[in-house]
């Protein structure tokens, strides 16, 4: 790869413009799946944040670690 810092991305060779595919073809979504709009993503993020707000990992880990113990 050669560095053409002075060129705009449209003027560079495709392999010289990083696009995150690392030389592989870009993944395409199946036709029946449509990506969320930024507004929908924000709403989903808010819903998820609110759902996870009361989650206590400490309690979950304590409960998990006590599952294997037997008490007489």
C-alpha cells in the first residue's frame, strides 16, 4: 500500500482507502433486513440503558457462585 496523503479518497486506489474490510468483500445485509435509522438506534439505546440500569453484576455473580454449593 502506498500513502497518498495529498489525494482525496475518491482519487486514491480502492486498496489504499481503509474501509474496515481488510481485503475482503463488504458484508451485505439480507434483503429482508433494513438498518435502523439514527433515531431508531437512539431509541433502542435508551430502552436498553433503562432496562440495564438496575442490573447488579455483583448480585448475579454471588448467586452464580453459590449455585454449586450444597448446604447441610
